[in-house]
C-alpha cells in the first residue's frame, strides 16, 4: 500500500463520523466508500462479531481466522467496537456514540431498529443533525410502504425484481444473473451519494434527516432504458445476448484466444473498423453505413466482424484497434493483475492480514482526486480492536462506555 506523500491533505471526508451497523455486502460497501475518502467509520458489531467474518476465502497460513478476504475487502479503513444492542447497557452506550456522530447507517430488515428502541426518531431526538441512512430490499415505510416491505432480499432478489436479469442472458427466454453483486453494490453506491447530499444539507441548516434506498429501486434506476423503451415504443426488453438493442456492432466478439469487446456507437467508428478489417466497402454500403441500418442488418454485421476477430488473438486485435475504435479484451483476474493500467492507477492494493505472513490484495479506490485522494489506509479491523480509543473519543464529557467484549486477538 502506497504511503501518502509527506504534507498531503487528508481525505475529502476527514472529520465525518459515521456509525456503521451494516452487515453482509451492500451496507459495508456503502460505508467503505465513505471510509476510503477519509470518513471515520466506526463499525459497531455484536459481541460475537459480524457474521461475514466467518466467510472466506482465507489465507492458507492464517491460523487466526479473524476474517477472510470477503470481510477484508469491504471493511478496510474502518474501526471496530463491539456493543450488545439487545442489552440496556449496550443501547445506552450506542446512544452516546450517536450523540457525537454525523451519520448512522444500517441495513437491517424493516422494524429491527425500532424494536430495539433505536429507530430514526429516537436517534434524531438525541442528535438533531444526524443523518440516518438505511438500505433495505424494498425500502422503509417512512418513505413509501412497499407491498414487499417484509420480504428479505439479497443481491439475486434485487437483480431479478429490478429488471437487470430480465435483459441479461444468451436468449430471450433465458435470464442470467450478472456476475458481481450489483444488487448490493449499486444500491450501496447510490446510498453513499444520498448520505453526502444529506450531510451537505445538515451542514447548511443544522437539520439531519432520514435517507433510505431500496435495492429494487436502485437496480430499476440502473436499468433505466427498459422504462423508456416500454413507455415510448411499447417494447418489453428481453435478454439479447452480447449485443445491444439500439447499437450495432456493440458487444462481444470471439477472438482466437478468448473474447473482445467492440463498440461502434458512431458511424465513423464503424468506418474505421471496416478499414482495419480490410473491408472499407462495408463502411459505405447503404445497408451498413448508418447505425439504424446496421441494427436492421445485425446478423450480417456481426458475422462480418466475427469472421475477422475470430482468426486473430486478443493482442493482435488490440494492436489493430486500440485507440482507433472503442475496444477492450475480456480480462480475467490473471490479466487484470498483470495489466499496466491497473498498476499505474493503483487499483490493486496490498493489505496486512492478521494471522498470515502474507499480505492480501484487494481492489483499490477508483476515484482520483488531485488534492484529497482516497486511499486504502488500513486493513479491516479485528473485532472490538479500537474500543478503547473510541470510548475515549466519544465519552470525554460523559461516563465511560461499558466494554461488552474481551477480545484476545493479536495481529
């Protein structure tokens, strides 16, 4: 992990205090985004710890197994304290944290925090400037009571109901799950934006507010084209393989050693592609010269491009098309780890892993900023690792928080 240059400014969100109650992927990904930009994210865990600490993969030599790669990736840059929110003492301690915080984030099912006596209205009474953010499958009744409000939801549910599976797949009757957990990470990213918008409002007015996102809603917003296609044209979009319903060519093509992506959203790119293929006549052929005509003659266009790409390696295609038309090889993890772009953009970051002599590698921070660059500053925390510091910081003017767990973990 690169050391920040001497004299560099702290992250753009330095000074923002975030109480993080989230678990699994969606919530921790949201608070990770804030932590990467310098926010002080305090992960409040039950005495037994976040259950995702038990999820691998684990380092082969990790004898401690305090957490695996899953937890490490989305809980970097955070501090941990263990509190039992089911106990009176734990709830009292939590309220002391809330009193000095800017943001609380949770992704429990609807009503959990209210039943604990820690719902939005209770916390807002303690800290009127507080931004209370929650992420649920179908939103919170405070902002719109969904008929599915009591349904549990995970990534695959959000992908299915929000529309992305309905337009992804090899054939119209064969929907397909998108590989990464976008049903979690997209709502998480949108919630991080909502949190910062609410914090901005609180800074101006002194008034906090309730911020809520439904996983379903976020995926529907991601699939925005299905709304206007259905509304404007009466179309019910379906999976269309590796192509695009409105642009051609625009998708994946077989290479001699794998697959590549080629996109010609503008007619000049199509002409440049035809020249590179030694088929310049296709660029001016009235059947293919304009995008709308290429969409009509999609089968012939794809066949012509595939006939050319399938006899060349990804490297050869990159040499011919890179910088000329929108192009990229389909990379696997080995390709990504070896790509000079990834190295120069610092998109793979080494982190220490307690219990292992090896350092793990996790995805870096994609946002680049000239003065306040976000960074992977610290590994994920051990359970209750920062309890003493947190108690000291948040309770200088109040009775000490009661320690709720005794951890015997060492780095």
